[in-house]
């Protein structure tokens, strides 16, 4: 039990490393920026996105049929 406590304390010291904290903060900011840009892209090109989804629905159904037949064959 004492060994577990020592491991916990040593890991807490590593947790406060400024380089890791800065890297994590940068990753969070970059992730949020990508989320915002993705949301804006969906809003701005909604009609084109709907057209792509409608166009791909037939191909999706064909693929689902092929997979179903392959599973049924086994």
C-alpha cells in the first residue's frame, strides 16, 4: 500500500510538467478550433451535404445488400 502511495505522489509531480500542460492546452485549443470550423462548414454547405447523402444512399443500400448476402451464405 505504501508503494502505491509513492507511485501516486511521483506521478503527481510529473503531472505538473509545464511542457506537458502547454502541449495539452494546445491540443485542446486546436480540437475546439476544428470543431468550430467543422460546424461552420456544415452550416454553410448544408444543401450540398444533403445532396451528397442522397446520392450515396443507393450505394450504401447496395453495399448493405452485398454484406447481408455474404453473411447469409455462411
